[in-house]
C-alpha cells in the first residue's frame, strides 16, 4: 500500500493541470494492474470508470486495490483496444492511458493507429485525453540508489526481449508522444515531465526467471541470471524506485474533421496478438 500511495502522489502531479474532473464519464485504456483506475475512484472521487484491457488478471488486481463498494463504480471489460465498436461514438468525457501506448506495439504490433482512432471516436468533442508514459531508459538520470535499481531492472527487461528477438514496445519522449497524438486528430495543449517518483514493491517473484530460462545461449542466460540476482540483492538493500514519467494533455476538437477509419477484422486481431497468455486461454 505504501508504494501505491507514492504512485498516487505522482498521479496527483499529472492530474493537477486538468482541473476538476468530478462527474466525468471516464475510460482507462490498458488498465493492467489498475493503479490509475483505483486513483480515479479513490483520490478523484469518480463514480463511473470503465477499465479495458486484454489482460485477464485486471479484475483480480483491481479487487486488491479497491473495496467492494468502490468496485461498484468500475466497469471492467476484457477487450482489444484496437476494436471498441461496442462503445458509442462521443461517449466519454475523459480517456486515460497510463504506460499503455508504450506496450501497444509489444502485444499488438501495428496497433497504435487503430487504438488512437478508437479513442478519437469514443471521446466527446472537447473531451480530454491524458497520456502518461515513462521516459526512455537512456534518458533516465537516477536520483538515488533505489532509482538506479529501478532503471537496471527496466533495462534488463529490455535486454531480455532483445535477446529473445522480441519487441520491448515503444519508448516515447514527451516530444515524440505529443507528435503522434497530434497527428491522430487531437489538439495537444502541453506536456510536462513529472518530478514525483515512488518506491515500488519488489519481491523475488518479480525476477523474470521463466524468461531468462528460455534464452538458448547458455552464457547469455547465465549473464542475465547474475544480473537479476544483483538487482534483487540491491533492491533489498536500497529499495526500487520508479523511473521518471511524463504526461501529455490533449483534447478532441470541438468540431473534429471526419476521420475515415478501418477497424480490423476479429480474426486479424487474434492472429496479431503476441504473448497470448495474457488472454487467459
């Protein structure tokens, strides 16, 4: 819970520029572990939040963060962000994405344009789109030993994916993120880097043992195991701090241009999903 409260402080900084959002019908895309949804319900007092993710474990993780009464304010949907045709046009006042766009290409290659098209469609004119992403790892300048551990852990995961010939997703700078959002029909008002970071919960179960074991090269596999052990040892000593994040603020224009969009067929969606274990079947 201590880590979650620290994360809330970072999210406070992200949402302070937005003003009052009470009463907003909100959609969080790529909810994952549910930190932002729990923040919107618990800290911002929202009464109606939709949470969408392909990950089958999102509901259970949200139940760990919210009470039964708070869960009544959340509608959890398991769906592919590239095709949200069950949601009405111009329905949401606010759409949020927290460390989501960076992994769209990891799990659904080529999917970013479809995701942004769907957000544009379901967001009301003058509705807000708030996108929070971590800084690229090569731009991180650790402020203490704990953040050095966090940066090394993140760097190890990127290295593991490269060693297995897999994508690690896309790391956005604030400028590159603002550019892609602006080119997708949104009006970007501004962006900022977030000063707040937080200590993350870390346990031995978070060491990517299975990923490392699947590396065929014995020397490389040994190297990753040694680095994982060092990270775990240092995390016990110093803690593990999150790497810095930035946030981009955008709106849908009051009179948006008509956008011709192509929605992928369901078979195409399934065939292009990587890491299908997240689907739960």
